[in-house]
C-alpha cells in the first residue's frame, strides 16, 4: 500500500486535544507547527493550550477535567429537562384543552349568531306587515272619525229636535189642560 493512502487511525479525545495544541515558539527544536509536536513530543516539552502551558504530568488531569465537566453538563441538562417536563407537559395539555374549549365556544357563538340573523330577518318581515296593518288601521280610524263627526252632528240635531218637541209638548199641555180642567169640573167622578 502506498504511504499516501494509509488507512487513517481513529483518534481518541486525548490525541485530538494534543493535536490542537501548538508548541511554544522559541523552545529548542519547536517549529510551532501542530503537526510536528504531537508526533515528536520529546522535541517540544511544553505545549500551549487554551488553559495555558502544561506538560505530560497533567495531560491526564485535563482529560479528566473535561470529562467531569461534560458529565456535570449532561447531568445538569438532564435534571433541567426533567424540571421542564414537569412544567411543559401540563402546560401543553392545558393549552390543548383550552384550544378545544375555545373552538367549541366559537362554534356555538357562530351557530347562535346564525340563528339570531335568521330571526332578525323574520322580525323585519313581521315589522313590515305590522307597518302595513297600522297604515290600514289609520285609514279605518280616519273613516271612523268622519263617521263619528257625522254622528255628533246627528246627535246634536236629535238633541235640538227633542228640545223642540219638549217645548211643543209643554205648549200643548198648557193648551189642553185648561179646557180639560174646565170639563173635569162637570164630570161626576
């Protein structure tokens, strides 16, 4: 097999961290090239990382610190997720129940408004009929007023005629009673 086409070795976390660390420039034999330092750690005895300088004695502790930090992060995230589950799941259930109830209310209101609009159309028709009936009643009342006025006139005429009859009967009574009184004086009874 050609050296250029070697199968790549799977690296562990420690090797990845070491490759990411550059040599300290200025140290004898250190080229500040990250490819040479991991391959020949005896050339560069100090490595520069994001945590500062370290040597082979603390390489394992960096791994353990990172591992512990990741474990703590995982545990914290898991605990946080459980707490959120206690809040989010009941909230979602409540939201679904309220959404269903809201849909039911909107459906009921829509149905009721449809019934009200139908009844309003019926009321409008009935009001038009009532308006027509009131107009007819007004016309009938006007003719009745005319007839009542005529009746008043006739009653006035009757009253005048009755008054005249009373006067005539009174005159007749005075005219008939005198001769009758005279004739009654001759009668034996």
